[in-house]
C-alpha cells in the first residue's frame, strides 16, 4: 500500500490516524480530503511541517465528499490504493438540533464516495463507523458484530444508513469494504464540544461541568491511538465485507469519569452542574472486541489511567489550541497557511 486517501483528516480521529500512519510506514503517502467544517482544524496536523520527511508524504485537499466532480478528479484510476473514510458530522447534540447536515454528509456523502471509489477501482476501503449504530444496552451484555442495528439519534441513524450502503455495495458489486465500529474515543485534538475536552477546558477555568440527567449513563472509553491501530489493522488485514468492533474494555458512568477528570485537574466536585438530559440519551454502550482481537491480532495498549493522565496533560499544555477554537481564530488557519478563503 503506497498511497491512501483519508477523508475527514482534519478532525479528531482522522488527524491522529494520519500522524500515526505517516510515522509507522515510511513508504506511505497520504492525501487528506476535508471540507473544513467547524470541526475540521488543519492546525491539528500543523506539526507535520516541522519534519520534512513527513511533510513530503502529506497532501491536503479541501473538498466536500458530496461533490462528485471533485472526488472523481481526486480518485483517478490507479492513483490511490485505499480509502479510509472518517469524514462525518459526529456530534449527537448537534444532530438533535438539526439533522440536515448529518443526512447530507454521513449518508449522501458516503454514497457519492462509494460510487467514486468504485469507478476508480479502489482496492480497499474502510468505513469508520461507531458503536452507536447498535443503539443502547441495559445494565448487562455487550455489543457484538451480530447485535441488530437499532440507532436512536439522528447522528447514529445517519451512520447506520451509511453502514448499510457500504454493506450493499459489498454484496451487490463486490466492493472491497471493511467496516469498523468503535466506542467513545479520548485523546489529543478532540473538539471541545465532546465531554472530555469540554470538561477539562471548563474545569481548568473553574467553569461548571454540565452533566446531563443523572450522570449515570455509561460509555466504554478507548484511547484514540488504540482506535487508530485498529483501523490500520482493518485496512491491512481485514476481510472485505466484514465488520470489526473496537473498544477499550473501560466502562465508566459519566459521573465517575467526571470525578476522575476533576481529581486529575485538582478541582472540586462542586463544579459539577446537573442539567437537563439529552433527548433520547442512550443509557449504556459496551463493546465486545473479541473478533478484532482474534482476526486482526489487535489489542488496546493504552490503560485508561495512563491515557487519561496523558490526555489531561496534553490539554493543559495546549491551552492555546483550545483558546483559538473558542475564539474562532482557528477558522482562519487555512487561509493563512494556504492563502485561500474558507
Ligand atoms: P470530528 O467531528 O472531529 O471530525 C470530522 C471531520 O470530517 C472534520 O475534519 C470535518 O471537517 C470533516 N467533514 C465533515 N463533513 C465533511 C464533508 N462533507 N466532506 C469532507 N469532510 C467533512 O469527528 P471524529 O470524532 O474525528 O470522528 C471521525 C469518524 O469516526 C466519524 O465518522 C465518527 O462517526 C467516527 N467515530 C467517532 C468516535 C468518537 O468517539 N469520536 C467513535 C467511533 C467512531
Ligand atoms: O460511541 C461512539 C460515539 O462517541 C461517536 O460515534 C460520536 O461521534 C462521539 O461524539 C461520541 O458520542 P457521545 O454522545 O457518547 O459523546 P459525548 O462526548 O457527546 O458524550 C459522552 C457522554 O457524556 C454522553 O452520555 C453524554 C454526556 N455528556 C456530554 C456532554 C457534551 C454530558 O453529560 N454533558 C456534556 O456536556
């Protein structure tokens, strides 16, 4: 595999994935296709420019996965060996306020991308999906790849629709797609609308931490680099047509997670503010990753204790990164770097 296209590489997981791939495979070059929505921040990969050996193998292309003409130009037959598809609207709360962009990017965008990849004869495609397609668990059990799809939010419904398109393209056309479904990621470069970076940022400034409902909803946390290693394993060793679950074997209530964050930051529990629950709030997610461990030779490597410590330290060391997002200044980075307007 010499040249891959990554979609959504200026977001949280995509940027971590690109850095990981370039560092791991010295022969690999990557094109990052990103629309630069509010969640896309090219600053997330600015450090690549400091290393000429990495920078020479990285290219950024600003564009929308819904733009068929643009994608056709990018995906010339024989030019790209594989596609890893991260680009999505990813925040559940935003999908509750307006599902339109979720249907457009997550469903229509995936369909357009699949068509263009097929036309270009792409030999491997990874659909980066989520455990939220399985819906919500009670207090027992875990999601396996056989768990029926039962999405509950507009976000997860749009991701499920995309997964079904991928499934259908494999069955109908023999399209060489692999699907991954992962639990909640944490780590550096996560947009501060999601629980962990939002709470670190708020607590650091002695601002309240808005815990939804009772705070007893459970998420299964995994370090972003363990997810990236899983996607890489699926890309290189996954069987076309198969789905692989990834999770960190680390279930926590939101309240317990919040206590851990406050302890790491040396801040008091009095910062916790209970607020109205998220409508349709999924009670519990938990992943059974036996298949990925068995078939892809994958294991999570980062313990939650160490991963959370490193993550808190990263946000503490990168307060400018958060400040530029909060002020909106990050939106002009592309303009300054590439001399073009957003
Ligand atoms: P993110 O919101 O941080 O990044 C999304 C990226 O996609 C941004 O750079 C954005 O600019 C880009 N994008 C959005 N619409 C686009 C379009 N129409 N064309 C091109 N680019 C577009 O998301 P993330 O948290 O990094 O998640 C990445 C993927 O992983 C998503 O598909 C998400 O569903 C999936 N996932 C996320 C998690 C998690 O915990 N964050 C867990 C499992 C799966
Ligand atoms: O499970 C994988 C999914 O994890 C991904 O597919 C999504 O893209 C990603 O955003 C994430 O979804 P969640 O909704 O689980 O993540 P979020 O960080 O938004 O919320 C985590 C939990 O914390 C959830 O139970 C809601 C709660 N929460 C969240 C926020 C932002 C709060 O209590 N207060 C908050 O302010």
